[in-house]
């Protein structure tokens, strides 16, 4: 294997590493600082929690797509895996947040 092929083979890993690192750094920074503009409460939780949920789903997409090699599958296979997750996770999160706010609010 030539050096050029080796570089191309690992470049995508480093790219995904840096994307995941940046997302994680943003999550940690927002978790420490807790900006006031993200503390409003729609749907029984703060915008900050919704922000964390969205960033976590983005990280999960990158991990599943690239490190579990789903990104190279056919479109039908991707939809079989992604669609239930994209429908179920937000639905279950909504139920937990709304019912939790009702129960403890």
C-alpha cells in the first residue's frame, strides 16, 4: 500500500474525529456556561436540553454512518435504519419531557 492510499484511507477518520470533537466541546462548553437565552421552557424543558438532544443525535448519526459503515450502504438500507430512529427518538423524547413536566410541574 502506498503512502498516498494510506493517507486517503485515514483522512476520513480524522475528519469525523474532529467533527465529533467540536460537537462534544460545544456540548461541554454550553453545559458549563448555560447561556440565559437557552433557558426558556417550551415543551416542558429548556432550549438547552433540546440543543443537547439535537447535538447528540448529530453525533449518533456520524458514529452510525461512518464507524458502523452504514454510510456506504444502499439508500433502502439506510432508510430502514434511520427512519425508525428519526421518528421514534424525537417522539419518545417528546413524551418523556411533556409527561415529566406534567408529573413534576
